[in-house]
C-alpha cells in the first residue's frame, strides 16, 4: 500500500499541468507530410509491405501513405502513437524524456485522451508504472501491443486499399 501511494504521488507529479509555454513544445510532428514524389517506392518495394509492417513503417513514403489510410478510417492515433514512441526512444536528455513521456501519456494513454489508443488494462497499468521513473523503454509494451494491432487489423485493410493497389502496379 505504501508503494502504491508512492507511485501515485510520483505519477501525479509527472502529470501536473505545465507552468510555462516551454512545456507546450511539440517533440514530434503532429501532421504527417507527404514525401516528395521522387521517394515513391518501386512496385517491388511496396510489395514487401504486404508481409512486413516494420518495412512499411520504416519507409517515409510507406509511413505517410499508411497514416493517410488510417486517417481515412479514423484510426490514425495508432500510427501516431508508434511514431511518437520511436521518437521518444531516441531521446537522450533525461529532462526531455520526462517531457515527452508526459505528452505521450496525456495524448495517447490516459483515459479519455484526445487520441487514446486501444490497449488493455494490464498494458496501461504497466505503462503507468514505467512512467514513475521514465526510461527509453517506458512505452515498449504499449507500443508492441499497438504494432500487433496494426499488423493484424490495419495492414490487411491497407493492402486491399485502392491506393496500395496502385503502388504495386
């Protein structure tokens, strides 16, 4: 019980409202930009995306295309969360890590968040516990769950989409 109170206190401190405008600096792009046409993948490269969500997400054109597709299905928060987690893991400064953790939590994890991702209660609890003392791996479990959801659900629909079918011609 004492440990639970300690965690609650630390999490409360982490999630306090910002006192200055500096806390509103966005650590990752909010709106995806379409990559230049020159970066359009070859049909062979785009064909690899059918079997590998990882390859799709690592390709700038593929990521932008997938995000556009998800936006059309009103489920872009999954890709946005994945991108935010990738950016978060690259953060070196402990101060920035805490700032980004707070932003990701408030935007994607907390109940009724503006872009709340669909993760189970256990994953949410583990993530919240990890945020008491944020590390680059604090969101790993949630990110893996969202990756699996996109791989199982969104990727097959994307592959059947008209846009993807045009890419592989």
